[in-house]
C-alpha cells in the first residue's frame, strides 16, 4: 500500500470504487441520486452511486419536483438519529416514482434508530424505501468531536461502501436495525427539539478579528443566512445546524456558542473538516442559494 493511500484510509476516506458503478451502467438502468451535504461525506458517497448526483438544496429551487426512474437514491447525513430539515422538506414536497428506492445515511459515531426513523418518515410522505443503510464516516459534530482526532480514526469506509454498493447493485431489500445504546426516546426528542429549532445567531459566534469578509460562509449555507452589513458579517434566520459555514471558513472565524452554562461551545475551535475527495467548489455548487456574493 502506498503512503498516500495509507494516509487516506487512516483519515477514514475511501478511494472511489469503480467496479460497482461500471456494473450498474452496463445494466442500463436510469438511476437518480439526491443528496445533501455540509462537509462532503454524503456527496462523496452519492458520487459512488451516480456520476451526476443531484443536490437537494438546488432541486428545491425548482417549481416542479416530480421524478421517475428505474432506481432513486437518497444520501444525506444523520442529524440526531433523523434527517436534516432540508431533506425532510424535499421528500415531503416531491413525488418519487421508482420500482427500487434506496437511502444511504452517513453518520459519525452512533446511528441509533436513524434508518428506521427515515424509513417511517419517508413512508408517511409516500416514499417507500426498499433499502436503508448507514455508513460510518468522520463525525463533524463539533460540540463533541475534535476533527483532528476524528480524521485519525480508520472507519473502514472502503469495506462498508463496497458492501453497500454490492447490496444496491443486487437491489437488496433491507433496513438497518435500531441499536438504541445509551439513548432513550426521551433524550432523542430533547436533542431534536434543540437542534431543529436552531437559529444562526443562537448557534454561531464570530471571531471578528479573524473574519476577512470573504463570504465563503454565505456561499456554503443552504439557508442563505449570511450577508455583509455596515458592521461586517451578519447572520440570522432558521439554521440547518449543518455546520458548513463553520467547517469551510478559511480563517476559522466562526465558532459555536456554548449551549450550556460553563461548557465550551466546541471541542477544538482550531480543527475543521472537509472530506478530502470533495472540493470547496463542489460544496458551494451543492448549497449556494443566491448570487449576491459574486
Ligand atoms: C447537527 C448534527 C447532528 C449530528 N448527529 C449525529 C448523530 O446523531 N449520530 C451520528 O453518528 N452522527 C451525527 N452527526 C455526524 C454526521 O452525521 C456525519 O459526520 C456526516 O457524515 C456528515 O455528513 P456531510 O459531510 O455530508 O455533511 C451529526 C452532525 C451534525 C452536524
């Protein structure tokens, strides 16, 4: 194994697995893959299933959300054992027709009940999944994890991804089972209430001396929460809690406010993450809402 590949695997990053993609192309199936990503893990996975995965924040700009294919896939991060609000919105508004529907949910530490939660939620919106699987990747949840420590952990992405590609290639039926671990339904509910009612000004702290007003935060925000005012960078509005603004700021000018008295807002405000297979440009193309910053 070359030094480069070894370092890549240690960072928990899988090289692209081309064999299964080629196999599916040869089958001549029409496959649509929709994704949401903040730090690139889910886009990296989505790209294993399609050469042209479609960004959910961009699709949501369209008037008509009606999709039909041989296979439809959803790839997105686990947020508190459930789906990001923007993913829920897309599935609620859209119509998806395919004989085989699959979902792959990226997570960083404990997937708990996310597969079953998503299976039930999607079904209520009329989207019946044949396959829902989770895949362990770098955990980008800054309140709990230090990105430098996370990137040093080998998360077996290559092996797990190969298995999922194999399953979906064979149109397997499966929903990953729940493992509550030390979580309870009540604890999950409290955590979800906190996360999914977040606003940008409650979540974020700006280190003004570091801000270069480059507006990278505005470019990567799927909710269009940032702008430049007379006093510099401004942010407000319903927040996805995706942390794209924090992770991609080139100057590490954005940090997290403490959620609880006496607790630090995050483990390491100097450590940030972007999946090394994904460029900043790809994140911007995925999430950018307006042209006001160009
Ligand atoms: C607000 C938030 C909540 C999260 N909740 C969980 C969780 O409950 N369990 C878990 O294992 N990972 C959790 N994560 C980690 C992400 O699911 C994981 O790092 C994911 O791969 C990030 O995907 P992305 O790079 O496509 O944005 C959370 C991350 C964020 C930002």
